[in-house]
């Protein structure tokens, strides 16, 4: 339970004990065997009724979220570097060529092994393959050359301050911190996550690109509307 906002601690704790003190442990999650390593690229094309733009969705297998795993958290820095609004690929596909309506990349935050998602909403179905090729080219470059110190510092600063700026109301504080508390089991997960971000080096980002963003770890889904 999270209590967020300007409250009186003692009366609040008394109410918590009164209404929740009798709760007993309930559902126990079963032990789920680990999924085998993916060894080859997979692709699925999905057509569905509807008049929507095509979506190219790349899911790269990653480990369970662990706030002290510097290489894993470096993959979020990598996502900002490659697919964020200040990235070269975003500028080319979204702003200059205007072949993509939106582009984003994000590390999933999960107790179980999750995904690093790269999602592009393509304006013209004829450009799906060229957009995918542009994404692959950007990834390949990131696997050969680490980011500059200036870019790395800017991205780390953006991650930190965008998080802090999102804590602008009690409901938003709850939404932001509960995710990491649920995954890590501790409020310290928030502090540890951003402490690890500060420790990420350019070599960590290079290692993340070489470890995670490889074809044998990914599934490509292309969703196309039929309208």
C-alpha cells in the first residue's frame, strides 16, 4: 500500500491497521520455468479490419528488470540515443523525410524477463521495409561505436529530470514509484535505478547494443489495417 500526499502519519497508520491489519497472505504465484533462449529471428505480419497506419514493432528479449544491472539499464539509455526525439534516426524519419508518424524505444520494467521494444508508426505501407532497414542501420552503427561523452551526459540528464518533472502531483508520484516498487519489492528500487543510470558509461551502452539488439533475440511484428 502506498499513501502519497500531505497526510498525518500517525492517524493514517491507525486507519491502515484498522482496515488492513487483518489481511493474510493470499495468492502465491507458482514457479514458472524460464523460457528457452530465442536463437533465431521471428517475424509475424498481422492484418486486421480497420483504417490505421502500419505499425512496425520489434521486440528484443531482455532479462528481468534489476535496478543494479548496469548493462540492462544501459539499454534504456541506448533506446533514447537511437530512437528518442533528439536522435538522428528520429530527425530523419519523423522530421525530415516524414515517412514515420511516431518512433520510440523502451526497456520494459518486469519481474520476469521482458522486452526492449522499438515501435514505429509508418505513414505509407510501401515504406515499411525501408523504415525497418533504417532502424537496423542505426542499431548496427551503435554496435560499432559508443556514444560521445556529450550525448551520453545529455541522455542521462534527460532520463533523470523527466522522471523528476513527472512527480508533480500525488497521483503522478504514486503512478511513477509504484511500478518500480512492484517490480523490485522495495522503495529503494527507485533510488537504485537512477543511481545505476548515473553510473552507465559509453562502454556499457556499446555492450548493451551488442548484447540485446541482435537479430536472434528479436521478433518483428508488422500490423497493417485493411481499411
